[in-house]
């Protein structure tokens, strides 16, 4: 029987799995293949537990057997060298997100793992980038009740206010909805749109009764138009209660301690978070699910074939969607939350070093003030730390 301090550490950047017994490293094995983050296959990071282990498991999506499989979250396994029913081994430079090991190494991990054992998955360590010590210009007055402006790669915080305060986040919720669906459901699966899915306030013309849409297609009205019908439809893949449970579990796994969810759309005032927690969400999506950010800019992600409707015809509610430095993000509003925004920009220092910066704003009283808040923070960053870019 394993002790309390036995756990598995997976370091995706180092391509290594480390086994700890009573807190002491006893063995390290190399990861042969991990997921490709640019094509939806990024391997999930966070804090999990071993859910189950199998001498051989079968992947319905890839149609291969996986020897020495250890299941730790969603669609994600540690396993040995996969092979087809014919016995031929699968040979590919990337996986769909699972972690492939040599069979001998997979057997070691499989034998060590026990159900309930902690699994710590690290995507990448914070870098050690240092900003120069300068005499900053005065930071502008922002209308948002809470905000956080920070470097996503180093964790350096430029400015913050009430960043730990839990507030309603409205449609920023949809970022977590998409993230959880992407990590649990085959994105090629389709759904027949039913009338009950169209009852939520806020609809899209591309979601019509009787239409059959794939998961990947529903992400576009969800994240571009902020369509509540899309959120409702996506909840049918896992069930309303189950998906919100999974959203809360995912939040906890990436250290979002002040986050809770009441639904998948953000209409419920029970969708709560803090600017600090949303920093963790932004960092996670950037490092592990960047196609979601591409969608928020109305960019077509072609990993699973063509989209059946014109993406450019969708009304993009992301107020910086056309800015060349904008990597992606989301806005949200309900009466109790005010106007909220999470905006990620890639800015260049005077030394031509690119840095990914997030501006998180919660509870501005008006949409124009929320946009002005982001613009003022962006201009202040340029005036002090980054090259001038085209005005937003």
C-alpha cells in the first residue's frame, strides 16, 4: 500500500515522468511523445489523481490498444507503445494528448501507480525574465472594481487591484466551458440541435433546430458571438450538472481557489472567480489550448476539417479581435457582474523580446469604460516597458 507522500510528477517541458516515494524521487523515465498544443492535442496540465490503470486499454478515437495505461484525467493517459488490432505499432511524432512511453518505462509507472495517487502535471516553469527597474509614469485611473495586469510567462505583476476578490464573471465562464469540453469530448462528435437547446437568452443564427453541428463548430458561436445557445448545446455532451462539476474540478486543478460555476454560459450569478484565478486560466489556455484563443479572434482552426458556416459572418464580441497584438480573450456582461474582460496581448520590448501580457478587468459599470480601461493599461505598458504598437 502506497504512503501519503507517494506521487507521480509529469514535467511536459522536460519530457520526463518522476516517481516519488514518501516524498523522495526514486525513478525518472523519459516521455517519448506528448500532445501537440497547436492542433488541440496538448497534454493536460494540473493537479489530478490516478483514476484507474489497465494492463491494456483501447482508444476509440485512435482505434489503438494502449499497454500499461494509467488514466489520470479526462481523455488523458500515460501508456506504452500503442498498436493497432493487427499488431502494427502506431508511429507518429505527436499524440492526441496522452503521454507515450517505451513499454518497459510504461510498465514501471503502471506498477507504481495506484488509484487515488496524486499526479502533478507541470506544463512549463515560469521563466526568469526580468523587467528593467525604471521610473514609471503614473498608472491611470481604471473604472474596474478589480484588475490584474501581468506577464503570463514570468508571473510578474505590473499592477493589480482587489485581485483576490471573488466576483461574478458572466461570459468569461465560456472560456472554462470550452476548455473542459475540449479535454473530455472528441471534437469531431456531432449533436443534433433540439428546441430545448435554443431557450437560453442570446442566440446565434448558425445554431438552428434540426441542424447537426460538431463540437469544434459550436466553439465558434460560443467564443466569438458569446452565444448562450452554444453553451447549452455543449452541456448536452456531458450533462448540465456533470459539466459544471468538471469545470469546478478543472479550476481547482489549476489553482483557481476562488472560482465556482453555476452554468456553462455565465448567465448565472453563481459563476464566480477572481482576477488572480483568471490569470491562472489565461496562462493555462495559452500554454495548453491555444486554438481556443485563435477562435476568439475569428480565426479558423482547420484540424478537424472545414467549418460548415462562414466564421467571418459571426459578430465578434471580443473588442480587440482585430488588433495585431491581440492573442485572444473574452468579454462578459450580466447586470450583477458589470462588464468584464480578459485580454491577452503579445508585446515586444525595446530589445525585440516578445512577452505575453494579460489584462484582466472585472466589474466595470459600462462597456465603453471597460474598453477604455484596457486601452489605458495597454498604453501605460507601452509607455514604460514595450515598443509602441498600433493603437487599440
